[in-house]
């Protein structure tokens, strides 16, 4: 037994002079670090949840885009742009003649019989003054490929073409050397029927009061 060995300590604790017993406790540093990391993560999650609850109850959440419509438009950044200017200049209502002031001659330039009479009868119901009714002159007979042609004198009574043109969409306008103020309505091969009274009134109103309301595009 070495002189360095305390009394009563022998066996594996005997000091021989070249080896010393290691009597410290096992390391627990790894477990401590794991506990610290876990605690920090738990605090972070709890803090984030608290902030979310505060936002919900105080209404301080993310602000909506300033361009979203005030009435809850679900589409963000929807910009309202002015409607393009009307391509047709407005026609003063006082410059438009009443249908009773417009004498219309109705001619059929198609191979279908009876079109001139039925069309003239409908225009008469709408207040127009009806003149001659029959087949188109030879210069136009079977030669009008569109819906129809309006033919009037030079100069044509102001606004007469405009008012009569609303009754039949797609008509062309021509003038000739006649001395009277009547207008010929020559029905073409694509003619099917006059505009309804409602559509004709709407078309006339659009000429007098062109729409200028803004439109939105997203």
C-alpha cells in the first residue's frame, strides 16, 4: 500500500503513484442545453400566439390595400378608370324632328314580296308620315346588299336621317337631286325587321345623351 492511500481505502481506490481515481459526477451538460432550447422555443410560440390574440381583439391586423373598394370589393388593387369619350358627338334633342315631320317612302329592293307594305305600316304606327310604298326603282332593285339605304335631298332636313336611322340599324345614307324633303327607305337583302320601338327609343336616347359613367377594370 502506498503512503498516499488514505486509511481504509484499498482495492480499486488504492493509489499506486502512477494512476489517480476520477471521482467526479457524470456529465449532464447535454441534457441542460436541450432543456434550455426547449424552453426558449416554448416561450417563442407562446409570445407569437399572444400577439395574434391581441391583433384579433384590438383590430390592429394587416391593413387592406388602399385601392380596395370601400364596400368590401374582394379584388385588391382594382383601379377605376374613366370610360372613354363617346365616339359619336351628342345630338341636341331640340334639333331632332318628330317622326310626324318626316315623310318616308318605303321601297322593297329584295325578291321577298310584301316587305314594303308591312314596314310602312309599322313606321306609320310609330308616328312617321308615310308617302309612296312599293318596289324599289331600277337603280336599286335587287342591288342593295345590306339592311337598307336612306336616300334624301341635298340638304337633308336636319336630324331626319338620325331619327329614321334608329328604326333600322346598319342603314347607309345617300343624297340625290330631289327638290322635296321626303326620304326613301330602300330595304336590302339583309333586312329582317325594324328595331323594336324600345330599342329604337334607346338608340335615339344614346345619341342625345351619350354615357360618360366611369368603368372599372381589374
